[in-house]
C-alpha cells in the first residue's frame, strides 16, 4: 500500500493456537503447547515503515511469502510529451537549498549545454544608487574561459536593496566563476561593493568567500525555452521579477509560475520565449525573455494563470491578484530594474 510516498508492506502471520483441550482415555486433561506470541517490530528506513511479524518458534510453512507490491508510477509521468517547439528543463523536485549548495561547488563541464545560475544579496538601504553604478561601471571580462567554457551572458537586476545576478555559462560553471573572479576589473568592483553589503565578506579568505557564495546562490528550479526563438534572441527583452512571497511559500509559487510558463511558451509567437525560475528560502526570482512589453499583458508577464490567480495571491504578501488592478499593483511591486546586461559577442 502506498501512502504519501512511503511504502508500507505488510506480512501476514499465522498464529497457530493449539490451545484446544485434549482428553485422554483415562479422563485426564492436557494443554497443548504455549500459544505463539507474535511481536510486531517496525523498521524505520527513512523511505518507508515496514511492519514485520516475528515468532519465538519458527515452523516451516507451505504458504508463499507475500511479496511487496511494486510502487506505482506517479500519475502523468508516463507517456507525456513536451509540446512541439518547446524545451522543458523543469526540475523533478528536490530541496532548493541542496541545489544551491551544489551550485556553489559547481557542476561538471557540460560543453553541449548552457548552465544557468543566479546570485542574490542585499546592500545597505540608501546605497542602492552607488551599488548600481559600481555594478554597471566595470569592463566586461573576457568571454572565452577555455576550450570548453564560455561566458554567454550576465544580467544584473535590482529591486529595492536586493541585487540579483543572472548568469549563463556554456560549459563549467565553477571554472567560469573562478575566471571572472581573477579578472582585475571585476576584483576591483567587488572590493568597492564590500562597504555597502549587509552581510560582510572577506574575498581574501577562500573559505569565507565560498560560504558567502553558497549563501547567495539561488537554485534553478525550472527552465523553459522556445527553441524557435533562438534566431530572434537579440530582439527579445529580458526582464526579472522578485515575488513578495509569504514565508515558506516560495516553492509552491514557483510551481504555479512554471506551470503557466510551460503552457505560454508552447504558443507560437507568444509573448514568452524563455523562462528561468530561481528559489532560495523565501527568495523567488523569475527571469523571462519577452516578445514585447510587460505592460501588454501583466498577467502573462508575471507568469500568472488567471484561473489560478486567487490561489497564487494567497502565497503572496501583496493580497489578491485576481483583478486587473491587483495585477498592475503586483507588477509595480515586483518588477526589477536592469542594471547591466553583458553578452558575449559569440553568443549562439
């Protein structure tokens, strides 16, 4: 039996009570052997709880031992196909904090694909203008890292005192980040940022720098791309949204956003050409490539299915978003400002 992902297997035990009285021909009575005392033991494995019956005395039995039932596949996972022209990179689940920790270590080289990552940190209130100037002012690093790795694109956004860096790497993310950090102009800009950070860091201490990077890493929980839009990549408008989610609601909101974008991207020449969703704790960021302005359709730009708007609104701190006024208010509250968008000249 399958309950909530935990497999429960039951083994039937027979208790042979031979307590019936036997009388001898001389009229004396005699009891049978003591009753079999079955004790239930539980084996907690972390995956499921299996109840096993053990007996004090073992007697061979001709009955076959019950076999555990095979766990059925999750509904909808077999036989489904992605819509034509759309490529889905939606993650199958997992803890976003573990994914962010894995991003800090860096994935192995993937020359045939693009690795996407995001970093987010906060600066001291009142320093936003200075921080934006620093982030936009330094010279871009060399795009080619090595024969296998290339910096494709880095876009920096701000909303209030929160900074988000969305990074695209062709190849090894760890090698790319080490390459960027070694560039003198980047190092100088990072040193200029230090006084304005809410969380202090020491880039001269490798362990401290790695810890800061791990805490600022966001986990990619979904990525969807319309392959038909690659030829028009330069014509697309990249936007980012920082959603004001309630405590503990970021993952649920991310799933609703991913469901909306998966449907929207399948529409030929629809407003959304690409979407990447990042989560860490209560930070939810969605980066989208749009064909047109966010004002053309706020619901689509925000990734909100109107039929699920009330449900989505309950996950936010801003209230209802099931009206046009509510959508416009949310758009004003979560749209991020682009600070810089650096692309490699050899982008595919």
